[in-house]
């Protein structure tokens, strides 16, 4: 099983948001854990699979998505507001 995680970055507001879905079925993954590694920031997706982080600073981040029964997904992102 795989996780799909399209990410959007709104640099002017330093907000990172996205929607976590099952890559095979495209169904939202409510309750997935989304972590910004190395910064100890964590949230869970809502009932529609959406999440967001606000007030982020410029820099490089590793985002990890975990959900029971799926392999963790790690993506690298850069914020340059």
C-alpha cells in the first residue's frame, strides 16, 4: 500500500498544507500523522485527509507521513518566502 501526498506551499503566509490519500484508491486518509522531522512539529489529518502547518520559517524540511498499515512516506521540501 502506498500513500499519496500532494503538498502546497503558500510562501507569503508560510503555510504548508496538503491532503493525504491512499495512492491506489484515492480515498482520504483521516487520522494520518504528519511530522516535520527535526522540528518536533506534528499534526493529524482531518476527516477529509487535509493537514496544515503555519508560521514556518524559510529553510529545508523533511515531512513524514505515517498511517497504520502503510509504509511511511518521507518528502523533502524547501520554503523560501
